[in-house]
C-alpha cells in the first residue's frame, strides 16, 4: 500500500503569512488552481480514495483532487489541523520574534 500526502492549496492567509491552525479559511483562486493541477498530476497514481480533514481549505483541495481522479473523498476528523490558540491569525515572523 502507498500513502500519498498533500497539503491544501493556497489561502489568502498563506499569502499574508498568517498562522491558520483550526481557523477555517477558504482556498483563494491560486489555491483552487493548485488543487486542480494536483488532481491532474495524480491521474496515473492508482489512488482509489481520498481522505481529508473537515477544514474548508483541505476539504476543497481533496474534493477537487478526488473529482479529477473519479474516486470517493471522505472527511476524517482525525486529520484535523492542530489548534494554535492565540497564535492563529498572527504573522509567523512576529511570533518567532517573541519566542
């Protein structure tokens, strides 16, 4: 068995270098295009199922890939992102300066 791991497509928070954690952000236009390119690139991979967290950015990426592959996409709560508490919504570089 092979397991492939992929990160979600880009969000506006990624562009702004904000920590997301469990904050439920959407993919931006570039992120949607990235997901479609990933799906196309994986067409000959033999993947038979896609699993995702329930966060919109991950679920949207996963569903686009699954649709490209013609396979089921299943939400798994155990794949949820780690909560980052007061760091969520803050710029990564600013957090690094404080620690």
